[in-house]
C-alpha cells in the first residue's frame, strides 16, 4: 500500500452479491477528489470503515475495518485499531486481527465491535464462513485493547447469513449480541461472552419502531444494518444505518434492551460520498462523540471509505440532534505533551506517509518522501523547547525533519538531519536545537530531502 496521494480513483461498478442494489447505487456515487482540509477523516494512511469506539482507561480506542486500495467491492481482509486521549491526535496500533485469525473464514472482514469485560477484550466480527459460504459472526479475545486477538472458540458464534454484530452489556450484567441485515436479531450472551443462552430472537421491525421506508415493500422499515445499542439515563438507544442506498443514520429508543423500540428520527443525513454509513457512539471526558465513515479522502467512495468523528450534545430530553459531517472534527481535549516520548504514528493529520509495524514493536512512520508531513495538534511547549530528538532509520541516504509551527510551511523552529542508518529498521537517534517553540501550537514534522524514500521515524521527543 502506498500513500493516498498516489492512489487511483474509485471504479465503483462491481455488484454486491449480498445486497445487489448497493453496488448499483455505488456506481452513481463516485469518489470525490477533494482533499479533506482539517482533521477528519481521522486516518489518512489507509482507507478505514465501520468504526467501533471503545473507552478504556482514559483512552478512546476505535476499531475499524480496512478497505483495500482501489477496491470495487467491500474487499476487506483485516481490521485496524487507533486510539487517542485528546480526540485530535490518533495513534495507529496497526492490525491485531485479520481473516487468518479465523481459520474457518474465507473473506469479508466486515463491521465488528469490541467490548471489554473483566479485563478481557472481545471482538465480534462478521466474516464469510468457508464451509457454508454464508456470513457468520466470529468472536476473538485479547488481554489488551490492542491485541493480539485470537479466535475464542474456533468456529462461528452464530451463523444465519447476516452481518454487523454489536454487543451491549447492561447494568445487570446481562450482555446482548445484536446483528442483522436485512433482519435485526439479538441473543443473550453468557458471562463468558463467547457462548449464549436461548435462541436467536428476531426484533420485530415495525414502522413504529424503525420508521417507514418508501418504495421497498420487502423492507418496510428504515432499518438497514449496523445496529449500535447503548443505554443512557435509563433509556436504551439503537443507532443504525437506515434506508439503503445511500444510507443515512437513524435511531430508535426503548425502555429495555429488547424493546419495544420507537423510531426517533435522523442522526446523520445522507452525506459524504459513501453509499453506506456506520455509526458508533460514546461518551468520553464529558463529551459525547459520534463516529461514522464517508468517502472524503482522495480516491474515496463507497468501497474506499474513511472513519471520522464529531462531538455532539444530547438535547435535554435525551434526543439526539442532527449531526453533520465535518472536515474539522471535534475540538481537542487538553493538549499533547512534547516532553515525553511520542510515537511518530500519533498524529492529527498526515500527508503522503504510511505506517508499518516496527521491528522493535509498535508501529513506525515510513514511505516518507520529500514534502510529506505529520501534523500534531495542540502541542504544549509552555515556556519553550530547547532541543528535539527523534528515532530514525534510513535504508538510503536519509533526509531532514523540519519542525514547523502552525502549518506545514509555518515558522521553522529547528531542523534535524538524519543520514543513512544501514536499513529501514536500523534505528538511530538524531537531535537538533530548537528555537521559538513556546505556548501551545500545532507542530508539523515536515520531511525534506532528495528523491525516493528518505527515512522512517519511530518516535520523537523535545527537551525543555
Ligand atoms: O464494510 C462492509 C459493510 O458495509 C458493513 O458490514 C456494513 O455495515 C457496511 O458499512
């Protein structure tokens, strides 16, 4: 995979076997060439889809699917994890789970959901079952939110040809697995989270519960797919993708986890150059956040999607206001401390670069060309920084890291030069003096040098 700036556009003319009408409408919604201007979508190095946020220990993790470059179908082979403490700068944790995690799965690493219980993390995903050729729900488990995840049971947890699992853990300790397209199902999970009791039950899709769809008698309600069930102030919410295609996000509420549901209206209108959308809702640090996907990156569209996020405020009666897609994203929560080690793959925005697993663990930024940059939002330099260090590697002759403030060509606060290190995973630390970096500013690490790939960066840190 190479950087988005070098990606081809969308050729969205494939037919989707599961839901053929999606592909037809996809062809009518080509990807935009427009460059996102601010910090949405939150990932610029690859196409991501189907966000599932999780709050754990003061961090927001978002689990995503991964649309392959140039995809003309939902060609998805692995899942990704990103995290943040400030809703602005996101750390890339790579791919802790892929189709090979499930020996029985053949394809379609589609929309999943992660939930934590008793210190373990359970990732429910829809995949194609090789043996039956049908969609099934698998469950993987890990001891850390960033994995590694392993198949918990070695077979599908449930299988009825339907997709988009979502798990809700109620206050009384009962967990529910919801999923479905075209139906909406639930089953009661046991406390081990990898088995269930009772039969899968179909939630009645009534127009009172899920709104009225126009022009499709086989699917009379707005419910399409992607349920996201949660509880707030005693009220149960189900936020879902509605009325394909293109989809908008609607929601229903209920007095209990199994209903009866009442349709409440639109959360996010049809916007954003992707004929699907997929919602995830959390509260974090006093704010409420709505995750979704669109086709906003270059080459983006219905099969090359990108995850984005907005902050919102519930109305006083608990209803959800209409939320529009933005390129700015949410305001930053707090600031970023430059005087502790920061991973290079923590950024609010990147241009040109990619990420890859580092030999020493974690990820590094790589495939860096002249003019590429990383934006780190809201860096608190305070009284000033004196020097900058970075862990770098170069299999060629290296390059420079320009430290710029306020923009990729903003005030130059320092320049570090990195030479050859003998390999792309042969790491060395370079340092350089810094002037004029005071207060709280957006920091840009701008890479300059000759042609071809210049250097990799694992981490950086300023000294006071
Ligand atoms: O990403 C593949 C499928 O597209 C998901 O499972 C659906 O929710 C839709 O977003």
